[in-house]
């Protein structure tokens, strides 16, 4: 491709963490490149009911630049206290998503439902299906079928049977497998009905386990440490191929997670990679160009997720220029993905 500029419409980021208190830098950097984002509710305490979500939305909007049209898409968490009536009330008040992290699997999930207990909450999922909500889940299992603790590399694959039970029990429930990171999960999603989709991150398309750990349990690069952890080269390639494939099962979710230096440098570090839009979008473009798949970019970035969520397409454009630039070492004390590395496309100011 010889062009040095590219103009695209802004898409949505279907997986963001803005924390509480809201990290203003994270909100601002997201709004630069996305027209809206799903604001995950695994805060401390969790966003458990509609009132929590609407208050959180006001806090996010207060961090936006004046006049910015960015749309937070709000979630409530599936916790041990969630009832069908809580879901019905949330849907009536405009909440689109129920977020699920199995108990103990990732950050701020101590009040969540264990994966093995999820079927006890099927009446709650039935309420989601009846009210046309999205069930967005982090599909990892801490234990194998015999109750033995699993290595992080094996946790996503071990959760597929639980996901499969949900898919088969609720054929019209809109379900998201967040941040798919293994070939096994990618293949499962690809072969499933279109009520199941998956979000893909840039870090899972670019990193492997050796970019994070020297061996299981020994984290050598905390800024590349997230859950699910980066996997094998075969898995990385599967994520990349899915991203550029033009398959409507897949759309973007950055899983942007801002943590201060103190949280990332402690042992063990807090899980989460900070990949805001001005890094995410140029990396995404480079991946599509490297795969000669530019014709599929708009569907992945602009169309597939918006259609699945029933959201309006943005009319606001984003311009990228072919220009080398160095990712800064930090944004307000938060180390970003690819810090210090050179990217070849840049979001125009």
C-alpha cells in the first residue's frame, strides 16, 4: 500500500476498564479513537445494580472533554447476589450488558459466581435472554474437572465446556467470549451460531508467553501480564488470523486496564495491560496491512460489534498517517503496551 494517510470511521471498544475512582487519562485516550466503549463493572465494590451503573456512567462522563460525544456502554456484574429482577430492572433502565468473571479468576472477582456454580444462575441468564441483554464473560477455569488448580496457560481451554453449556441452553442469548486467546476458543467461536461472538485484543495478537514469563509462575515483564495470559505462537497466530478474517464472530475489545506503577511492580503484579486507542488502532492497522486484509478492517473495527450490540455506527472519522513514532514510557504514571517501541502509523492530532 502506497498511501500515507487513511481515514476510517470510529468504532467501539467492547472491553474497557476505567476503574474507580475513574482514571481520567484512560477515558480521554479511549474517547480519542473510539465512539464508545463497554465499561466493565468489576470495580471494587462491583457494579451490581442499575443504580451503580448509572452513577458510574456519570463519573465516566465527567472525565470526558467538554462536548465529547463518546458513549459509555454500561454493565452490571453477575455476582452471588444477582437475581432475575435485578437484570430486568437494569434492562429497563438502559443497561445493555451483564459482565461475568468467574470467582477468583481475575481482578475484583471475589464476589462473583464460581464457574462450577454458574448453572445455578441460569434463571438470571434466562432474564438476560428475555430482555435482550448481552452476557459478556471472561471464560477461564481455575481448576480442572478433578478440582486440581490449573496453570494459567490451560485455564481458557478448560472453561470451554462451561461456555458450551450456556450457548446450548440459551440459543438466543447474545454471548461474548472476551479476549479470546487460544486457538481452541477461537475455533469453538468460529464454529458456533452467531449469537456467540468473541472480542480480540492487540496484545493477544502480538505476544506469546515468553514475552511475559520465563516459566510458569515467573513473570519477567509485568507490563505484558494480563488475564488471560498470552499463550503459544500457534495461539497468537490464531488470534491474528481471526482478527483479519472478515468473520463476523470477531470484533475489537482492547481490555484496556490502567494500573499505577506500584500495582504493576509489586510481586505478583496486578493483571492488566494498558492499551488505549492511540496505540490499539495503529497496531490494528499494521496487522491488517501485514496480512493484506485492509478490505476487512472496517467490518472488524466499525461494523460487526455495533451490529451485534444494536448500536448506531459513528459518523465521526479518525485519520491515521504513516509516520514513525515512539510509544511514550508512561501516560500519567501508567506504563502503556509497547512502551518505548516504534509504531509506523499514528492517529492524527
